[in-house]
C-alpha cells in the first residue's frame, strides 16, 4: 500500500492551478495557506506568526519563507526560487513576498487571501497595498475530489486507526483513566505502524506518534467536543472514542460509542437510534446528490423518531489532507457559489471522502459513530471497519 504522495501528483496539481491562472488576467497565483502550499509542493510547515507565501506563475514556482525554513525548503524539487526574511516582527515578510512577485513580472495576482493569516500575533500589511489582487479558492476546490493515490493514503490511515482503536478497547477497564489508556493505545499502535512501514513512512511528527486513539467519557460525551475528564471509569460509563493515523499528511476518522462493562436499556435505545441515523446518511450518499440532501435525510429521520432536538451538528465533512475539509454535509451548502461564480448545490462526486457522524446528545450522555466513507462511481465504500454493533462496543468486561 502506498505511503507517500508520488512526485507526479504534485506536477498534476501545479498544472491544474496554471490552467486556472491562464483563465485570468493575473500573472501569478499566490497562496498563504499552509495546507495549500503543502498540497501544491509537498513542503509542509507549521503556520505561525511567520508568514510563508507561495507564488505559482506560468513557468516558475517561488516561495518566501522565514530564515529558519530556508534549509528545509531548499531541497524541494518543485520550488525553483527561495526568498527569505530573518523573522517577524523584525523582518518585513509581505514586502519580501511582493519583491518575489515583482521578479516574475506579475502586477496582478490571484491570491487565496489578501494577506497572511493573522495567527499567533501576526498583523502585517495586505498584498493589495502593493499589487492588484483577485481572489481565488482553487486549491480548496481541487481537494474536494481525491486522486487514486490520495484515496490509498486515507485507506492506509484507516488501517492504522483501526489498530489504534483495537488497542483502545483492549486496554479499557473499570478503574482505568482515559488519559493513560489513550497514551498506551496511541503508543502501541504508533510503534506497530513505524515498525511495519519502516523507511516507507514519511516523517510527519515532532515527538508524537503517527497514530492517535482516545476518548471522552461520562457527562463530557453530552458535549460534541467534550474534554477528557479527570475521573476513572465506572461500570455503565458511556465513551465516545476517536482514532486516526497520519499517513504523509492524510487522515481518516474512526469514532465509536462504547460502554464500560454494561449498558442500560435507555443507553441501548439511543445507541440504536444513532446507528440508524448513520445508516440513513450512508444510504443517502450517491454521485450527483446535493450534499445538503444527506443532512436533510438525517434530520427527516430524526423528526420521524421525535429526537431532532437531540441533534447538535451536521452529518459530516470531507477529509483528507486536512481533518476537516469542504464540502460539508450540511443543509447550508445549498446556497454556496462554485469556483466559476455559479450559485447552486455542491454535489456528491466520486473520489470525495466523507466522515459520516450524526450524533445524538441527551442532557447527560452523547452517542456518535464516525466512519470514513469513500464515494465511488456506484455508491460508497466504508474505509473504516471497526465493528459498529452494540455488543462489539462493550469494553472492560471481566
């Protein structure tokens, strides 16, 4: 199974951007987003207060980076020209980026933003203070549909996420602490992944492992983005788990609702309703269906069952190089505007990969499965494969 994006894929991506650039009056396409830069060139960096700016012209790829990134970016075979500033705020990153653009004779640019993201205290000038700027969102749209190699990477991520989740279930018992169980499962799955893949694994971590598995428990599960509580597990506790693995920057998502040792009739009732909501969503997915209809199908079923007030979020989102990517399986997508300025529904298409995760949340507990689902020419393929039935999700039995 492939574990890296092939070089030819980056060439294809740059060609796609240049094709779009040719339809504008701009002399270069500018990208400030770290994920967009990684997608186009394979150069990945941590986005901080130090801006990075990529320029793609018809015949050149240039980049502006802080001095501390020069040695990391210089070997990149797709980037022909590297410009740098010492640091921020002592340096002038936007001005250096403008000088870079001027070397390729581009007075008008098509940019994914008018300035670098205002993260970690960055507060610099805008490109439009120096150049004529047209806006574009090309890379975000290109990432909707995955190539065969990207699908393989998400599939490989799903395999290791499944192992991490298996360790998570195996190590959970009454009296254990969610934090230490998560650490143990993540460590053991990461070690297995690194030992198995060896040099085939592209290093993507800074001390942490490539696999993460963990969960929230008890009343924190009633919050869709709850935190791990500082309390040991008791019989009947509900858990909402999460497992993923980083394979050359690509992710999958695997979540399950689990019970410690036993479950009540009420818990079984909500578990089954949650499972039916997820099945409803998966069954609604097909090429050509508006993404809004997936969310509508789930809400409609919840209304029939009298539980619509227990919904807290939409059905899911695209996933790949980012943990959350558009399109979103959300009723609000029906009013989106596409890359050509045409308003209308975003549609399900082959090659898109979605998390399917409708959840139910009572006042005291939450119930949510999440699976990573690939859209095929004929329907769907679920890439994550940890069991979904209730008996398989009872852990810590004596």
